[in-house]
């Protein structure tokens, strides 16, 4: 299951959020979304937890938990229903390759 973790304090590194999730079960991947321009965290990320039961326990345990100066908001990501049970979330680089270039701007 793909889990959306929102409201992450921007000073918290990716590995700290991953460790927090791993306390509740196996985490296949965790991707903290970064701003392309600044290189800083956008305050949310996606975790791929292959075991549905562990994923649900992680959601219940972590939703509303304080981390840094903020309280996390954790829920099932809408896109998780599009992936099969053994398919990891595609990495950002893979998605960029598949994206078409934007249309030209009109002035």
C-alpha cells in the first residue's frame, strides 16, 4: 500500500521519517518530495509498505503524531489503488522520463 505522509517539518530528513515508519513494519521505499528549485523538502512524502496490515497500523499510529514542530497527517494515497500489491511506487526520475514536454507559453 502507498501511504501519503503530509505536514512533515521541512527540517526533518528523509531517513528520520523512514525510521519512524519502519517501527510499524517493512517499508519498501520512502520518497520525501523535494522542491526542484531550492532542493528543500516540500513537507510531504510517499511510503510503499507491502504488508497491508502493517500499513494500516502505521497510518493509525502516526496520523496526528508530533514530529519536529508539526503533527503528521498520514493516510492511504489515492494512487495506491492503481498499483498492484508487489509494484513499488515509481521513482520521480522514472516519471520525468515518461512526461511529455509542456506546451509553449503564449504571451
